[in-house]
C-alpha cells in the first residue's frame, strides 16, 4: 500500500464551513468577487485598464476558457467572473523574484499548496536548478538555450525528447513549437488535449470527419433544444450562461444532464442587467436529469429509441448523408428501457416523458465537456450522442449540431496548427513543402505514454510550453517519479507551480510574457492569434507593461532554442530569429501548411477574425473514409457495480484548471477547504459517517493500493454510490493505466474508490 506522501493540498486542520448550495449564478456576488480579486491583485488603475481590454476588438483574448465572443459586437464588459480572475491572476503585482527563490528550498516549496505557490506572483527571470542544489538560481537566456540544445543533441534518438504544450499557447508559438520538435526529429508532442477532449476528437473524426464542433454562437438563438451534458458552465464557461439564457428567451428548451445539479444550470443573474441582478434572474435548464456517473451512453440510447419509435426522423438526411443506420436502428429497438433506467438512475416514466419532448425538436444542439470525455467508454458515448443527432438531421443546419466545449483558451487552435502526436500524412507533406524539413511520420507519445516513457528511461528530456504537468496529469506520484528520472526538465511558465518542484537532474524555468502584456520585438509591436471553441481565429494584443524586463515571448523562447540547436547540428534552413521578430512570417508559414488559413495576415486584421472551414457545418460534407456521416453501433457499457464508490473529479468555483485562486466553492456552499468528498447522505448513514468526518480514500493498482489521507466528508445531492472530489488534489487516486478506449484519456470522471474513516 502506497500513501500520498506529498499531497497537492496540505492536510487541512479544520473542516470546511458549509452552507446551502446557491440557487442562482453570477449576480452581485460575482461582481463582488471580481472586484475583490481584481483590486487585490492588480490595484484600481490596472484593474480598470486590463478589464477594459479583455476580449475587446483591439485588446487581448481572455486567458481563461475558449467560449467564443459575439461575431460583430462587444458588450461593455465582455468577460465573466472567472475570466476576470484569470486576467488578475496573470497581471498580479506580486513577484516571485530572486528574493523568493533564494528564500525557499525546493523541498520547502514542495510542502506548500498549489494555491500558495500561485499566489506568489510572476516569475521575473530565467532560473536553473543544478544537480545537488536545493535552490533555483538565475541564469541568462543564452545559457538556458545552450543547456537545452546540449542535452537534446546528447540523446541517442530524437524520440528521447518530449515537447509538451498547454492550451493557453498562441497559434504562432504552437506552430513554432511543433516545428522545433519535428525539425529535431520527433512527433512526441503531448498536450492538454490528451487529458480532456482527445475522446471528442477521436469520436467526431470517425463519425463526421472533423474533430471539432459544428455550431456557432448564432445557432444557440435558433435552436429548439439544447442538451448540456457532463458540463458545469457556471464555473468553467460562465459566458455560456448568456447564450443559454438568450436561447430560452427565444423559445428553446434546455436540458441539463449531470450527477450534480450545478447552480449555473438553475438560474442566472446577468451582471450587466440590473433587473436580473436584483430580481430572480433567468431560468436556464427547464429539466435536470441527475444521472449516475458514466451512464450517459445509455441515456442517449433511450433518447434515440424515442425518436425512432416516434417516427420523427429526417429520412432524407439519413438516406443521403449517412451510413450504418439500419444496424443502429435494430440495436436501438432491441434496447430495454428498464435496463437503461437501472443504469442511469432515471425512472422509465421520466425517460419516456423526456424522450417525447426530445423527439419533437426540429433543431437540437448537444454540448459536453470532460464529464463525457474522461471515462473508459468516452469515444463510444460521444458517438452515441452523434447517432442521436444524426437521426434528426441535426448536423449542418441552423440551430443544430455538436458542441464540445473546450477549456483552455487556445487548446483547439494548438491542435489545428500542428500540436498533434499523430499528425496526418497531408500535414507532414504540407510542412515539408512550406518549410523544407523532412518531418518524421512515426507517431509520438501522448501525455500518458510520455509518463511511461520517462519512467522507463525511453524519454530523458521533458520540455513544457505552459501548463502544470504534475498537477494536471493522473497518478500524481507516478508522474512525479517519472519526471524526476529525466536528465533535463524545462518549463516555460509565468508563475510558480507544482511542476517546477519535480525536476530532472537539471531543471530550468523560463518565464514568458503573458497574454495581457505588450510584446515588442526589434522590429516593432507584435500580436498573436487564437482559435475559440467554434472555430473562429482572431487576434490578441497585449496592453500591459511586462512584469519584468527579463521576460520574452513564447515565440522568442522557442526560436532561441531552435537557433541554439541548429548551431550544434550544423544545419540551417529555418530563420528562427526572423520568425521570433516578425510573427507575420510565422502566419505565412501556417498559411502555406494548413488549409483554411488563406490570406491569414490580411483576414486576421478584421475585428472579429475569421471562421475556419467546417465541412459538416458548411455544406454537409463529411471527410470520413466513406465520405458519409457514420452511425456507430456500440453495445451499452458502464462501470460495473461493486462495493467501491465511483469518484468523479470536479473543479471549485475558485479555480481554473490547475490554477487555484482561493479555497471557496461559492455555488456549492463550501468555504475554506478543498480536501472534501461530496457524498450522498444515505451513503454517509450506511457507512457510519457524519458531516465533517475525516476519511481516507484509496484506489487500486495491479500490485498495490494508493491511499490519500484526511478528506472531509460533505453531504451533497449526488446519486448513491457516487462521490465527487476536487481536481487536481485527487489526481493521485487516478491510475495512470486507467484510460479511455482508443483516445488514451485518463478516466478522471469514473474512478473506483474505497473510503475508510481516518485513524491518523
């Protein structure tokens, strides 16, 4: 039995303070929280200046989520509470300067929480942790690049290097990063998509020929029905609530599907509407289905059964644009509704009632996030959702389509411009034509495979552009041990995080400009571009003075590494310095490499940017193997019943991804605590537990169990046998080898867990 010896959150001495979950999202509490966090981090003047430029036509893209902006207009404040926190967090006046790094050893910092580490502020200069040292010390940029290049060329194979990417990276930096990796000779390009929406990409590419959504923001205004499944917009994508509110006002029905009844799906008080602010607000979901964890595939099978039996099919669409319908129809009609009721926890009566409502919709959108993508059967579940939509012809028509809602602000753009461990042959061919390099064809490591490779010694250099790999990955202890076996770890970051404290033999921290900051090269001011969840590419221009004179941009860092590497390998061909000084040249290369970016530098100057081609949406063209949209007939699968609890990881309202802003979860009524287990009250009674009791959580591996100690029990409205814990603290309990079929995504939303009262 192995214990979680270094929890991401130090063991908390007191139970959290609990109150009833809120019944409405946003409103005055959101304004107060925004003001408090903004003023506390940026001060009055900087708060006004920075927040005025968030998502502005001439400003910077929010460094938070990837929810799209309106096409042709912007409101007075085109941001949400969490977006404002993301801006304030990056633009903080606090500094993790050399005084900070000389005060604390790496071991001492390892005992601090992720919340504390993040609150220390911006890193101000490059840092190195040398072998045998307990302190990070300053290093020059050129010396940093030399260390990286020397370690890369010392490898026996380019495949011993791993180039990880976070979703906040711009299109320009991401394109250069993949160019650096492929110029070096590897496709080892794991990214945060591997941990979140990889299942969406795999499923959608097979079903409809594109790994992205097929709706625009305008489609929400013409939908009859919007199903939000496995998603918590109120916390993770708050601006989506405006789109859902407006859809309801236009007559749409909204159905929420989730084991937890999240506040944002109840009511929404728009912060810019005084009537809503001081009134009851707007109702969002008119129906909530509190399903058991990992029963969504069965639920959508029931929905499909209702449509087929009602006869409300789009037969013309099915005949002209799809394949596999007859096999799917037989499978659906042989499905037992009582069995689905048992799997989902939804009564047959309710399934029938909701099915009748759904079958009458003429335009349906289904939105989902990681509550769908992080299960063993996630690919099959997403293809079941697509099957359901295909029955009514809900692809390629107004008000209808698939809507996987991405998390980080440019995670979709990174994949578009080449951050992919499995590049297509056409991409490799185009890259050779545009840059002259001969890129490898062999597939590289994804995030899980990268950990295994470092663990076994097959990967020895780990470079990360953004992110917090240790905290974000599953199996925290195993991930940490793997990184510590490397000869070099490099993190391009803005603020201290857990990954900086788990280094290889040599550790480098390279601080970069943030999204909010002015980027000036030797030839003048530069801007970058990003792609949102709905395929719109637009510009982002920082407006604030950089946190330190020693910071340089991500494209400049990548180019610095590339230039040092070219010197050692005695080759040329990539004008790294020119690319770092003039991002127009990077965009020219993207245009030459990737279809859809024609006239990139000209079109990106328009206020709201431009849409990338989306064949299923644009023309009902499906670039699948058979050039049709495909029904996939999967047997219904779910987690088998056992004496263990099924755990799903969630985020609090006071965090974004692995960045912890505070210790409160306002909407769920939890204050001053993160080591909590949300549990059904009947389960508490059955297990002789009471509110506030300390419990130890355990999960099994092939040869051992991992135990994470001292979690406080919180009674909550969640299906029996299911529990919820905060990410990333509970990642230590997710086995590295527990992954989704075919997408290899960690199963963070369905982990069998044992619970015992703590004795320590």
